[in-house]
């Protein structure tokens, strides 16, 4: 979060300072463009409900009425408008809201169909998730494929490295300016240096929090943590007993977003009755009778004998509750609330709720938004600083300290993160290899002159 002009003159401190400054530079160079994209899309996604409410208001709002048609009538109307199989239903909590049904088409594509629950009239349809689904896929880089999605874990890990090294660079060592105040005017380089440093130190904790709580969605780290914490008894609760014989079968995991994070890989055993299949009307009646508040997300499996899941996921994570219904007779085979999660799952679920700006209302959203804005301020100020001091024809990376002991303190920061996040460790090795190759090639070229 600073530059060589602010490095101390002290001969002991300077090598350590240069080591941190070099890797702070590399961390920013590697991830800042992607981190800025994630901050932009994340800042927009914080206000998902508000944006959807404006864009899709004609599909979401209906006239209140005293009567209502059946869930089966909603399903029939939805598949008449969009041929396919209904895989999810979100029944409304209020008489002025429509019911949302997700239809999987023969091609595999999914569309959300909105139906008036009072007369089963189709109000319209959109791609599942609408425009905010596109924003979400940009945020997770899922839009570019599974390989790019893994980049999220690398970016989040390096963001933590960047903040930690930046705090070390910011740490006051006798200077009076640029600690909590900004000097000069925008035309001066010191203004951008101070803006970068002060923004980083005030927003650093938020950025680290966003990076760490975003990790559960990552392909490698998130999947492994869910598995390990569950096996250790710190994650999702164990499913009810009774499976394992021919009369039972395991349901496929619910789609992402249909149940809480901790339950997304849950295989719930359900009694399989060949002569009986749960109807949509009966499923909603049983869920409502069990006292699960609306709106909940009811996921319907492809095999009617598999367990159906109904998840209520309000802003307050402590009120999260998920039911699993037997796909044959409709009995409730599991009723899982937040209190039944293990300590790791509770912590992660709480972190996700705060990350998404839900747990503490508008204040929560504004604080997370401030972190997203800070990422852009850091990126822009870093670019301006580099531009103002760049030598022509060179990247202008900070000089490498000659003393090897300078890397001891840096390793104490970077190595634990590389161990905790495997993809960060792999990328660190790759960066070190490239740095070594570039230095050796440069040295060879200089000797050949």
C-alpha cells in the first residue's frame, strides 16, 4: 500500500520492507483486474432483491384475492407455457406476490415461470435467475467455465496476501502523513499514495472478510471443507438412520442455492414406494402443516421416489430451516435447523449471510458495499501511482532484496495462506518459478552484452 520512496532508511528494516513491497506489487498485478470485476458484480448483487423488484415487477406482483388455485394447477400452467419438467417451486408468502416455478426444458435449459396463484394465469417467464443470475455468474467467473471458476479461490487468497503485506507497508515508522490522512492534491503522486494506503488500512478487514467468506463457494477449497467438516462432525448434521437396504435409496444433492451451503451435498435417504408417488399438492400441504414459513424453495427430484427438499432461507441465518420429505408417502424424514449444524457449518453459514449483506439489514449491505468500492479505489490509485513513476519500456517491479533473511517475515505471512488454500500455494510456486526464470534470462542477456 505504498512505494519505495516511503521505505525507511534504516538498513535493518529496508530489506524486509522491499520484500513485502515486491510481493504486494505482484499480488496486485496478478489479481487486481479480476478482483475489481468481482467487487463490481458483488456490489451489484448485494441489492439483488431491490433490482429484481424493479426489473421484474410485472412478473412478481399480482392482485390480492380470497381464493387460490392448487399447486398442481400452477405446475400445469407453467409447463403449458414452457414445456418441460417443474424442478422447483417458490410459493408466495403474501397474496400480492406471484408463485415462481422453475421448468427444466428438454434441452436442459431452465426457465423461471411466474404464475398468479389465484387463477393460475401465467404472467411471463425469464431465464432462471434473470439478469442477476448473469451478475452472479460473472462474480464467480462460472460464466467462463469451471477452470475460470477455480480462479476465484486464487484471487480471494491473493487478496488476503495483498492486504496483509499492505498493512506491513503502511505501518507507521516515523512518518506523519499518509497514515490516517491524505496529503496533497490529485495532481501529485503523494495524494494517490496516501489514498491507496489509507483506503487499504481502513477497508482491509472488510476485504479480508469478503475474500475469506467467499471461499466456501470455490470448487476446490469449498468442496473439501464441506466434506472434511461433515466427516469430523463439525458440518451438516448426520442424516436420519434407516438407509442402506433395498427399500431405501439416496436422493441426489439439491441444486446450489436451493438449500443452505452446508446441505448442498447432502444425500438424504428416503423410502422408495413403487406404488406411491408424492403429489405436488400433498407436498406443499405437508410442508405448510409442518410450519415451514413461506417463501421456501421446494426442490422436486427427477425420480419421484427420492427425497424432496424444502428450504426456508431468510436474511437471519439463525432462522434457516430445511425439510426433507419422503418421495413416496410424503412424510417428513428430516427437519434441519441452523442449531443442528456443527460449529464449522454455523460459522460458514453466518459468514455467507454477512457476505451477501443479509444478516444485519441495510447497514450490512452498506458496509459490504464500502468494501467493494474500496477495492476500486485501491486498484485505480495503484494504477495511477505506477503510471506516474513508471520507467519507459519496463514493468517497474520493486527490486528484489539481496538478503535472504528479508523473506523470513514475508514467508510467515504467505506460507500459512498457501497451505490453507491449496490453489494459492500452487499459484505461488508458479509465480516464484516465473520470477526465477525472468531473473536468470535477464542476467544472461546482461552478461552477453
